[in-house]
């Protein structure tokens, strides 16, 4: 549905997005993840033909970005903060958007009814938009962006500034929509992307750092195998020797605790190294007791921090 | 074309539906009434020459006020991004907004038709000159509207757009006032470039094709400039 090739955009002399290449398949929900100012919005603005790329090219449904009117017809776009015409009522806003998209008469009425129902704004159709809460405005924006039944939905931070209940509602809504559409949504909140998206891209400092499913990214970031353990009644040097003999390439750190137990951390470059089994045998053979053993869980959060070079708090 | 009309309809709706639009319209009509009544009651003349003579000054204040929010507000609130990602060209957006502004002015001017009608009850005004006056007024405001629409595309703040629009019109007004003191060659040149000499000639009843062509060119020039400015924003 989307194919981007070396997409770059400069503001003055600085790159906002540099050399971005990716493909998004039809029917997929793709998350665009990155810290604030990483270039997420700029990427989206290029894909919706709001900003022309400085270099590179992209195709939406096979149509190149330079054929901007044809590209825009295929896209439903919700900009950041869901701007809307505050002087209009919800129904007028939807009517205006629909007509600008080329809908009319019965089709327009039907689409407005369907989308208003789907986004739960049918109760506020005759209220002015500036009287609505942020959650409602976001939903009005979503309804408006889908009136012309586009193949592709591009949503820029659709849940920013919403309270937890509203976030859950919008997420459910996006999931419902995603059954029939291709969706690209941006966020700097990891759990959100994890909850909604099939695949994700991580962008940092204008560049694409990684792309894949949550599992693929986690594997990418762990880069091997790590095990935390606690043992008792065993000589640290003897343990070090035993493990060194069984698995020579493993790094072992031992930390003696006040209560006499040892906190162990085993790291191996090979993800398939049998760390747990080796440790268990070595401790048992040395006459010690193993109190705890825990393989390190690679969360998306640690992937994100690793790739964007930020320190986890 | 359909989208141009849809946008125009939305703008007209906002213009007459909001307090700001209503205040500008009422203030404009009050000011018109004042200058018309001045001539009629203080000077006892059943004619509209004074009314048409003062209109360029009035328009200088009111057209920037009507046009200021057209693009500046959209840019400020982010809705321009919605407009610019709809399947319409920048020029269609400019035309839609411009048409709305022109229609708004046309509606206000048509309300002042009450004045010539009341004159015709009181005396025997020169119908031809009044018609020429209205034509001149329409042409002048079409040019002014294009200038102020351009001013609105230059900034994200409606108040700044007002000041730019007013400054541009005021500069043109001052230049045409000062033209008389300048050397003949400069005078001729200014007469060609500035809008007011053409307007005044039309008020005197001199209506030529060149007047229409001048205001049409002025309008198209500033509309093109507005379209260009909107496109330029995407590249900045």
C-alpha cells in the first residue's frame, strides 16, 4: 500500500527525515514510533502530500506522490491534535469535509450516519465543535478523515492529550477500523503501538532505526542471551571455573550479597547457549543451592531505549 | 469548480454566523449610512458623489478585517493542513476563499442600494452616474479583496494579516494622493499602476475597457501571489 524509497526532507540545512525506505502492506497496521522531534510528523506529512520530499520518492497504492490529487483521494488523514473548524457544528464539519472530498446527496448522508455511529459522535452532531471535549474532537476528526472511505488511514498521534478512558476508546476504534483498512499511526507511547499495531518502525534523529514486529525488534535488541540468578552455599571461584569449562564464551559476573548469597549474571553472545542448564548443573555439582533463576525479558521499552540511545528511567 | 463553491459556502456561513462577521458588517453599514446621510442632510444634495468618494477609505479599513482570518486562522489552528490534504489544488482553495469574500462584499453593497432608492424618492439623481459608481466600487473592492487575501496568506496571526493588508492599501492610497506633487513622468506611471486613479475616473463617468482590465489584472496578480505563497509554505 505504501512504498517509500530514500525519502528525505530538509528544513533549511537540517534533515527532518533522512533516507527513509520502507514498505507497508495492504491491510496492515503500522506504528511509527520515536521520541518527540524524531521526524514522525514530517514523514506523515510527506506521505499525505502536505510537504514535498526534498529527495526520494514514495508510492501510495502504486501512485507516486507527485500525482498529489490522486494520492490524497486514497488517504484519510488525521493531523496531530485533530484540528477542526471550531465555528462549525459537528454535522457541518462532516458535511463540508465530505463535499470537499467529492461526496454528495444520499451518499454523503449515509457516510456521515455510518461514520458518526462508528466513532460515537452521533449524539453531538448538532453541537459546535469548540464546545466539545478533546476526546470528542479527536473522534470527530477520525470520522471526518474516513468519510470518503479511503484505503489508507494516516493518524498522527491520535491519542495525545486524552485521558486513559478516552485512550482505550480510541484504540478500540482504530482496531475496529483496521479490520478493513491499512493504517499508519504515529506515537511516542510504546504500549500504545504494541497494543494496536501489527508491525512498527522506530525513527530517531531523522533516521529509520528498525522495522518489524514487536518480537522481531525485541530479538534484534537483545542481541544474545542473558540470565539472572541467585545461589547460596557455593564458592564463587569454583563456580566460575566450572562454568568457564562448560561454556567458555560466557561472561559471568558475581556479586556477593550481605546475607551470604551470590547474585549471578550470565551473558552469552549466542542466543541458543544453554545458560540455565549449565548454571543449574554447576551449582548442584559444587554442592550449592540455586534460589532463583530468571532469563532477562526484552521489553519493547528496552528496545526503544537501546535504539534511540536514551537511558531507561 | 464544485469544491471551490463548497469552500465558498463554508466561508460565507462562518462570516455571517459568527459575532466577528456580524460586527464588521454592521459597522460597515453604519459607516456607509453616516457618510451618505452627511451629504443628504447636512449639504442637502440628493446625490451619492460624496459617498463614493469616501468609499476607498472605508474599504481600506473594512476589507482587511473581512479577509484577515481567511488563511491566517486556518494556518493558526492547523485546519489548513486538512484543507491542503483534501483532493483540491491550492488555487482552488484561493478561489473559494476569494469568492466568499467577494460575495460578502456584494451582499453588503446590495444593502446600500437602499440609499439610491431613497434618493429617487426625494429628488432626481443621475442614475447613470450612480450605476457607474457602483461598478467602480465593485471593481475596486475586487482588487482590494485580492490584496487582503494575499496578506492573510502571509502570516498565522489574523491581526498581523489585518495590519499587512491595511498597510498595503494605505500605501497605495498615500501614493495616489502624493502623485499630484510628483514630476509628470512619475505621475503617469503611478496613474497606471495604482488603483485609485482608475476608480476616480470611473466615478466621473469615464468607463473604459482599460479600467475593467486593470482591476482584473490586479485581482489575478494578487490571487496568483496568494496561491504561490501557499505553495511556498510547503517548501519552507
